C-alpha cells in the first residue's frame, strides 16, 4: 500500500492507495472522520459493486450508513443534483460531524464535495475515486464544484477532503476508454514535473493498460505525489498550480466547440491529449522546446491509444475565439502552459494568433 500525506497550512489528510482498499474504508474513516453516521453517495454505475463494498466496510466499522446514487455522466454535475443531496441530508437530519463519502469518478467527487463543502457550512468529506482520472487528479487538491448551463465548473469552492481512498481494483470495471483518459492526465503530470515518470510510462504502457496491480499502484502513487506537491505549493492557484493546465486551454476549446457532456465526440482526456500536442507544437515553433519532446509525446499518446490528430475539429478561428473566453485569459492575452523540456513548463503569454493557429494545424487531420 502507498500512503501519501497532504499537508496544507490549515489541514492535513492522507491518500491511501491499494488494491482492495475499499474493504478498509470503514476503519480509516473512523480515524479521519469519526461519527455514528455516514452518507455514502455513489455513481449509479458503481452502486452495486464498489459502493456496496464501501457501505459494507463502513457498516462493519460501526457507521449507520445512508446510501444514495447519482445518475452517471457529466450532465448530472449540476445544482439540481446538489439540491437533491441537500434534501437528503436535511431529511435525514445529518449533523456537522457526519462524514459524506463520494464513490465514483470526478463527476461524483466534484458534485458531492461541493454539497459537503456547503451543507451546514461544511461537513467531513471522504473521496473514494473509482476512475483513473479521479484517482490521479480530481480527488486530490480540494477543487469541488458543478457546472452551469453557461459553462463547466463555474460554481465551486476549495474544500479539502479528510481522506482519499483509492482502490486500484475498482479500475478493473472501468471502460478502457476511461482508463486511457486518466492516462492523459498522468502524461500531463510527467511533462510538467517529472521526466523520469515520462520514461516510466513509456516503459510500462502495456502493464498499465493490462492493469497489472502493482503497476497501477505505482502509477497512481507517483501521480498523486506530483499533484499533491503542486497543490501544497499553491493551494488556491495563485501561481504554479496553473501548470496543471498544460494542454487544457486547447482542450477546453475543443470541448466547448464540440459540445462537452452532451454525447460529445471527445472525452476530456482525449481533448487533453490533442491539447498537449498542440501546446508542445507551439513550444517547438516559438523555440522554447526541442522537437524530440514533441515526437516522444506523440509516440507515447499514440501507443496509449489517445488521439494526436483529429479530423472533425471546428474552424481554427472558432477554436481561438473559444480559447480567448477561457478562464486563463489575462488582459486579453492568452496565458499558455508550454513545455521547456520534459519535466519543466513555463507560463507564456506572448504567442501570436498566427502561431496558435499553426499549433491547431498540427493536430488537424489533413
Ligand atoms: N476537482 C478537480 O480538481 C478535477 C480535476 C480534473 C477533473 N475534474 C472533473 O472530473 C470530471 C471527470 O471525471 P471522470 O473522468 O472520472 O468522469 P466520470 O465521473 O463521468 O466517470 C467516467 C465514467 O466512468 C463511469 N465509472 C466511474 N467509475 C467506474 C468504475 N470503476 N467502473 C465502471 N464505470 C465507472 C462513470 O459512470 C462515467 O460513465 C469532470 O467533471 C471534471 O471537470 C475535477
């Protein structure tokens, strides 16, 4: 088992990573959030499997468990779902010390976390991520929130969990496409902070996609450690936390223009894959980064089965317009995270529209 401690000035918590970890959830929860009752909120897709195991573990540890499911999918990450959670908690007279536990991917973690952060001005919150993306990214760092019809993640807060339990065995039921999407974020972590991790993913691609148990524990642990270090250095995204946006300004433009969460053609990790290629192409074009980095990145993403080119992107001007309304624009200038070399990135705001257009050209299928 790997245990990663996240120590913030005002709060500390552990991320416990282990195959079969959900069986121990109840005992660990008793240390992190002791109380007689717990609310277990899960994604519908894991309700009969991983959430049932989680509920059993909590009951064995002595919790009186209230269970509830949220329908799967990004379209349910909204205020209606949050409202239903408030109704559930108020109806069951949940108190300030009763933990709320999320079992599912990033959608459930973000939504339940936001409800936990606001119900009674904040109750203990435990994350049990069941997607690779949620294990390595969404469940660590304390960003919780929901979407509005006007845009993704427009409502939210920073709210740190009391405990994160990542049971890597839960990935066995995850559709392969979702596993690959999580891997896009792992490649992102490697590019922004850890060239050794990049080598390691190159060497272990098959073991990861074949879901070798020890390889998954190492993958998740190394990525959680990177995310944790970035978050501890800059909890509220005043500076270097923005490095986590590598590839994401391009990705958000793809998502916004191709209909994210509505049966879209690209899942988030796929858009991030294309976004990382576009950002790295731009870094090569402006002379910040060697072309070998771009070659290795594309080869690795191809081998994982993530897209590096797309044949159905909207017109480039539409994509650039969408980038300009992203949250990362300051004074009308795009601030892009570009690699200098593997393991190191910078925030760059001087790229011209022509250069950005050429970067889009590199991911557009001829
Ligand atoms: N808070 C953060 O810092 C942060 C960071 C990155 C992403 N996010 C958010 O995370 C969300 C994406 O998360 P995601 O990729 O986990 O998506 P998700 O929660 O929608 O899960 C993906 C799919 O997998 C299914 N699923 C989940 N676990 C499963 C399992 N073990 N077996 C079978 N099916 C399973 C779900 O039902 C869903 O259909 C987005 O809303 C994004 O904004 C948040």
